[in-house]
C-alpha cells in the first residue's frame, strides 16, 4: 500500500478548556497520513485518480476553525471528514499537535493521534 502524507499544517486555533484559550488562541500543527493505492494516478499523472492535497488541507483548516475543548475531539472530526471525502483511502491517521500548551510547567507540545 502507498501513503500520502500532508505534514506540518500550521494553524492558529482556539481549542482548550480554559476561557483564555478561546480568546487568545494557540499554535497548532496537524499531520495527516493516508493509506491509498495511487498506482493508477502515478501511471496516468491524473489528479482525479488520487487524493488532492488541497482538499486535505481545507478539511483540516475548516475543522481546526471550530472551537473545541479537547484536541481529541478536533482530531476525530478531521478523521471523520477525511474518511467521508476520500472513500478510496483504506486507513487515515491524524496527528494534532498543540504547541506550548498553557500548563504549569515548561512543555513544548502535547499531541494526539487518531486513526481509522
């Protein structure tokens, strides 16, 4: 099986349990891995026979714009949308990274991964 990776989608979003996170926001990075047979597209050079990265980016951007308390919830929404949009994909992994989370400590990032 082949894979398509869309890595390092940097976005500002307003997720978190704290009210301040809803007002100030934070920096996030989203990575998407799609298991898909793109051999036909590789032979034909036809975009319509593979997953369009622009659609992946737009789904991530739209879902990240909807405020949630938990990044777990956001990651699952992204996964669900990708599976709906691209039925030819056999497995999808979404990795949402919250940079510099507001914690009482020096933490570079927290992240969640969901797949299905």
